[in-house]
């Protein structure tokens, strides 16, 4: 049987379409490919984004900044001096880009202007930290990525 050039083109197009369809079906049905969004309620989080921008500006214009230090006990978050420990409320959100099951939030409860996140809660690797706190009715936000 002899294949002419028209038949060869049709065979090539069908093979290419089959190749593409194989990868589309494999990627949509595979459990290894994780297609999760960064946040579950993306649009609701987007509405509060201006509040985040204002809080981040408040933290940047503050006379002193929050410092993150790695210690043998864990991650130490040092709040600036001058904050009354009882008047600071908020949360520390730790986001692990590689695994959403490791994400967690901690309420801020200060003692001596610092907060310790124990070493056993942090696995080695990259963490995105978002510290949102309120002091005397003013919102502050500090974002940082660290490798622990």
C-alpha cells in the first residue's frame, strides 16, 4: 500500500491532536498535579486588599520595624519597642507555597515585645509570613519570605 502526501498530512494532524489530547486528559485527571488556588475565597480576599495596602504603609512609616530572627527554639518575632504588650492584637499567618496542608495561623499574644513560633511547627524550606497587628486602633502589616 502506497501512502500519498495528502494521507501523510492527515495522519500527522491526527497524531498531533491525539498527542495533545493525551496530555490534556492526563493533566486534568491526575491526582499528582495539584490545581488548587492560593486562597479558597479569592474574590472575597481581593475586596480587602486596599486595607492590606494601608496597613503595610503604616508599618513601613513606623519609626522601627518588626524583625524576624531564627533561634534554636524556633522563629522569634521581635516587635518594635514602645508597643504596650497588652494593646497589641492580631495574627501571624504562615503560608507554605509547596504544601497548603502546612499553612497555619497564630494569634498574637506578646510577652516582652516578642513572639516565639516553636521549631517543631516549622519544617525546613520556604515560608511566607504575614504579620497583621492592631495597636491603638491602627492597623499594621508586615510581609516577609524566609527559608527556615
